[in-house]
């Protein structure tokens, strides 16, 4: 995808960036609301939750669908219509909510809520930092991405090892990784905002929202390991 600068005037560029960021946060907020509401509703539906708990194929099937939707949206957003891209994103946030309903079976609702607010606070601080800093965060993004690959590999390995020490190493490194990615991805959006065409900006807003949404929920899951209190 080739990006072209819309305007050389800093004031107009600033307005363009601000407009895209508002759209990104708007879409992200909608997605988080859908995910949270869906998770809470499904957790209170004993029929659905029992089916997910007793049918591992259903749970892993939803996980594979989620992964496929992220890959599809990231790779094809340029050729999609805005309606299609937004529909895929909303559907993804809904399916994520279904899988997240299982968290209520493991952790108390109070600890889930408190961890959400902790995550939201950390996200806001790092996103603001990424937006206002003059420092180029490209190296931070590259380092965080490489560390993320390491976390994924280590997590797969630990499925077989069942190492408590490795579990906590992955958790704390994961927190640092997603904190770094939040700042980097926010800064990256400032560059991507300077493209021509309202339709492309709308697509970038959805893709940007998906990126930050993934940063948010993954940071939430890592922090939940630390602050979450398990049900008796």
C-alpha cells in the first residue's frame, strides 16, 4: 500500500491526524463495549457457557475463526469496502466476547472489572505518550514485535512443559511488550493518517482500531494473570 502526504501545512496535518485518531478510538471503544457486553451476557447463559466448557472443539473453533478474521482484515482491508471492513471488525469483537465469557468461570467479576480499569489506565497513558512524544519509537516497535514472537513460541512450549516459572516470565514480559506496542502503534497511526482519500482514511481507522484493540485485550489478559482473583 502506498501512502501519500495530503498537505504540507503542519496545522492541517495536525487536524488530519486528530480526525483519524478520534475515529480509531471511536471504533475501538465500540469494539470493547461489544466484547464486554457479549462476555457478560454469555457468562450468564448457562446453556452456552456449559457447551463451551464441555466442547473444546467449539472453543478452539472460535479461536481459529478469530485468528483468521484478524489475518483477513489486516491483509485485505485495502480492497474491502468500508462496510465490509467494519462488519468484520464488529463480528470479531463479538466472537472475542464469546470466548472471553470463559474468564468469568475462572476469575471473580470484581477482579475482572478492576483489571479492566487498570488496563484502561495504562493504555491511556501509553497511547498519549505515543501520540505526543517526538522520539521515534520504531526501534521500540521492532523490539516489542520480536519479543512478542518469543512469547508466542514460549507459550506453545509451556503447553507441554507446564512450567510455573516460564508462565510468570511470559506474563511479565508480555505486559512490557504490549505496553511498548501501544505507544508504538499510536505513533504509527500519526504517519498513516497523512494519506489521500476519505475512504482510505476510514479503512485505516478500522485497521488502527483493530491494532490497538488487540494491544488492549492482550495487555488485559496478561494483567489478569497478575491481578485476577480466582473463583473458589
